[in-house]
């Protein structure tokens, strides 16, 4: 188990009162709070080393470049994507959303013949299939839906069971010989359910399709081993894994990144540029990192990755499993329905719920008046809400700093909601 007091002492933000109550932060699925070591790393960088990376022959540029590349390697280590030089399979992006748009745009570019013969493995032809699921965040669904429109490919989705889990056991029917791309979430940001990814990867590879895994909601909570999972690409954001905002990551198997055409263009991604003939682009990961990089934030993300590894992802997972059980007691309250698995197995502590007869915004405000931060709305995932027959929900989500007392406070507050709003 983790040492709760020791963990919480690293998050000064948690030590405050909101509306006269001690703050209970249960919105880590939206963004996690930052430990002091991450905040300090950004500050130290600006105080001592600030310079652009990969250019400039001066000492500060050399230090910045070293720290930037070391961070890439630290992040690779956290997700089981170590390679020879530490981080060659990790591309720095502006976030998970940017990483997904990078992939969809690059596949579209390949379809238009960019990237030559090697890139044809990413090209989509009319009638080819892109498979995703009804549990996806819009940042997975929409870039690939748009890609399908651009290429006349067909967008198909995995259905969900009554607990909101992706029905991975239907992989053999959903994924066909026409499937070129499968983009699914590892953990839903609404239901908290962990996807049984193995049958999906097996079937996709059987038909030669590429698998893109959204690991935004698994990386902060569970051990993730990308090489072990065997996926082709993965995307996630730094800010949900206790790192800074403005940074995300794209993992790609080395040979795939080498064949993938670029999706955005500018400085630091080109070897040779001309006005009268095509440019020659750099090798990955630089090919996908046009423009000045968010160096301080990437360094903060590297520190966050090391911080998580130092605590141990297994220990974090078992601590949060206990807190998840505490949150799932919500389902025992009258008029409260959990949207997702009701037992703590194969899920994380992101627990969405509906309070019968009370609009989520009213619930959120009532809870906030007790100093408790949860998220309300559709959480950028409308299809999964439709699956449960609601438009929006309330979502409480854990981080490593949450305690059973936090769940008690939430339960007490939620138990007062229906009588306050006179819901029948
Ligand atoms: N996928 C999932 C499952 C998410 O929870 C989120 C963030 N809510 C994203 C993708 C997008 O991440 P970002 O907004 O950081 O780009």
C-alpha cells in the first residue's frame, strides 16, 4: 500500500478549503494534480537551463537537449516501450488529441500517395474499414471518422455490454479482412472499464490491421506494457499522469514510425528543404516534431514518469482498487445508478453515475458546495452515454492521493442530493 500522508504531502494544492470544507479532489480523469517534484522540475529548468532543443551550439542548448531526450526515455520506460537509445519509439505531441490527429492525418496523407511505397501500408481505399468502439473519447472517434469520410472507408464500432465494456469477444466478427485500422481505448474515461485488448490485437494482426490504443486513462493507474500488449501505436497525455499540460505522447513501433509520412511541417523536422523540389524529412521521432518543443513541460513529464515508477504502478493500482470499492458504494444509494462495471474487477476508479431525477449540473453544484470536485457532463464521450440511455452523467475519478475518507465525503454528499432537489 502507498503511504497516504507521504503522498498527499507532495500535493500542496490538496491542502485547502473550498466553500468552507476541506477540498476533496475526485476529478483526476480530467486532469491530475501535480506533485512538487514536477512543479520544481519546470521551475528549475527555467531558472538554470532554458534553451531550445536540438539546435544551438551553446551549453544551455546542450543541457536542454539532454534533459529533453532523457525525459523521452523515462516516459518510454513507464509504458514498457524501452528501445536501444531509450526513446526512439516515442514522439512528443501536444497531447493525446494531437497524437490521434497526427495519426489520422498521416494515414490520410499516405492515402494521397505521400510517403512513397513504404507508406502504402497506412493507405485506406474505398470500402476499407476503420474499427473503433462506442466507448471512445471523441478524440479517438472524430479524427478516425473524419479519416473515413476523407478516404471513403467505412467506420465500424465494437458494441458495449450492459456494464459498458467493449465486447472484445466479438473481435472475430467485427474485424474483417477489409479492416485496416482498429482504434480503441484501453480504459474508458466514463465507465472506468479496462478493455480486454488481447483478442482485439490478435484478430487485427491476423487480418493485417494496425492497432491504436488510447492509454490516457490506464497509464496513471495501472502497469502498462506496450511491447507486451503488442499494439502498433498508442497515445496518451502527460497531464493525466501527474505531468504538465500541453504535452502528450505517441508510441509507434519503430518500423511503422519509419514508414509513416509526416502530418505537420516546419522547423526541426527536415533534413533538406528546397524551393523547387520536395524536402527530405528527418527520421522519427524528429519527423513528427515540427516547431519549437515544450521543453520544460516534457522535462516535467519525465519527472512524473519517474515519480510513478518510484512509487510502483502495482502499488498505485492496489491502492486505487481499494478507493474504487469505496466509490462503488454509490450504487447502493437510492436512485443512483453506476454507468459501468459495478464491481472493482478490471476497472479503475473512474466512476460515472446517474442520480435519478436530478440533472448532473445540479448534482455537480451541490457536491461542489461541500468542497468536492467531480466532473459533470458527457465527458467528451457521447456514444457511451447514449448506450446507457442518458445524455450526461456525474463522474468521480481517483488519483493516487485519494483516501477512503474522500469516498465517505462523496457518499454523504450524494446521499443528500435527491432530497435537496425533491426528486421523486
Ligand atoms: N482519451 C481519453 C480516454 C481521455 O480521457 C482523454 C482526455 N479526457 C483524451 C483521450 C484526450 O486527451 P487530451 O484532452 O489530453 O488530449
